C-alpha cells in the first residue's frame, strides 16, 4: 500500500497550471472551483478534461451541467485561485458576471479559456473525470500561474532582453537595457544567495 502523503508529494513534482472551472446549476446560479487537474485530450474534435473529488460538494452540479468553462489562470491571479479553492457559495459575490458563448460564467484576466459542452464523465478512483468538447476558446498574452510541490510559481524564461522587459525587470533606454527597481532588487537578492 502506498503512503498517501508520500504519493501526493511525488505527484507534486509534476508542474501544473492552475485553473478555475465554472458552470451554472439548473436555476442559473453560478458555481466554480479551483482545479489543477486539467489536460488536453484531442485536437480533432477539440476536447479537454479535468477531474473533481467524489467528495466535493459541487460534484452534483458539474454532473448535471450541460456546459462548463476552464479558465487557465494568469500569474497575477493567485488570490482568485485561493478564493475559488475555498468551500462556500459566495465565490462570485462582487464580480461583474457575464457568461461566455457556451453559457458558463466568464472570469476576467485569464491566460486562456476553454468553453466546453459536457460530453462524458468517468470515475477514476476517488475522482470524477469530466471530458468536454471545446466549443469556444480564447487566449491572452499573459504568463500562466503554475503550481509545484504545494506552492504557486511562475514560469522562468531564458534570460534575454525581451524577457527581462516582459517581466518588468529591465527597460529599454536608447539602444540598451537598464534594470528597473524590481530588476535591481532581484539582482541584489541573487547576489546575496550566491555569497552563501
């Protein structure tokens, strides 16, 4: 028998993105939750999957849903991820809520969004696996939020002038680059680490 904690820690070695999956119940009330169990399945037809614990209180809502949407979160959306990871029904309170073309609640600021028609559900151990056909998608030029070893992270790009500018660590001045305040702070921290 596997030690569940050791098994979870080993699974945490795999870097994943972070998503929020949204839908509406029969009465039109919005529901959503944070999930990192998202994967592409097929390009033709376009299909994706995600999974949800069989003990989740929202499982019946997603089992009955005809449509749902997966929002791949951007690097600056950690607070939103934490908010939707908590149990409770007031997750959409204070949000300017509209629906995407497929009919699921639309959240702003995502890196990518996949609106899906629910197609299949399978049981896989202690989780339900939801497979959906993508009927609409959108992508923005935003760095994704990632999760590894039980912590949030960011993608580290190769050190180049363009990437340093994109990350706000350097700015172009004439023909050259100069560190921003954030870049100088990062350089100082790295120098301190290198001295140890």
